[in-house]
C-alpha cells in the first residue's frame, strides 16, 4: 500500500518535529510514484504544513538521487527531512547531504523505500519502508498463471502489507 506507507513515513518525521519535509520522487508515469507522492501531499496538507517540496530524479539511480538532493539543498529553504521513493535514491541523497557538510539525521532525517540490503551498508544506516518483494513476485506469477489458464477471468487487485525499519537516518 504505497500511499499509506508514504503517509506513515511522513508521520514519522512529524513526530520528530521536522518542519520542512521534502520528497525525492521519480517518474509519475509509474503508479507507485503517483501513490507515494499522493500520500506525501495528503499528510502535509492534513497537518497544514506550508512547506512542500518535491524533487524529481531522472532515473532510479544513486547519481539521480544525489542530483535531486543537491537541487533541494540549493533551494532557499533547505529541508530538515527527506522521504525518497526508493532506497537507491536515498543513498544518493545521503551522499549529497554529507558532501554539503550536513549530518544525517541531526540536520536532515532521511527515509527510503524498498527495504534493500544496501540500507544496512551506509553510514548512517538508512531507515526504510520495506516492501514484501518476494511475496509481490510470488503473487504476480500466480496471477499470471491464473490469467493464462483462465483468459476470461476478471483482473484482480492485491494490496500487500509493508513494514517500517527504523535505523539511524531518521
């Protein structure tokens, strides 16, 4: 549930009294990107935050995450928290924050999305929304087999749970 997971991540920042919560997103042609940004915008609007800033990465890569974070840091009102739609973007953002002389989480808290093992390898370790990747794959294959065996069967919608892994970055 991408929308609810994004809402949860932003609520974590709000609980920490973060005031300028930004987002690094990707291509809005992808449903996950739309839903995660929808959750981000909803929760900030519900809490009447005047600060809303989204930087769009050109691709899902370390360098694009770094570049998107640099654009946020070069703005007039730097964020004090950043939610990224993927862990690889978060790793790039982490590097940009550190290269600018700021500290995570003291100056800018950071939460990624995916639950990649890579999150354990950064300093500080990244907090993340962990997707049930294996279960997503398993369900997708089962749905595909079902559709092949029963071509006239109606489409099925499945929403899986996620979990939050709190680490040092938030």
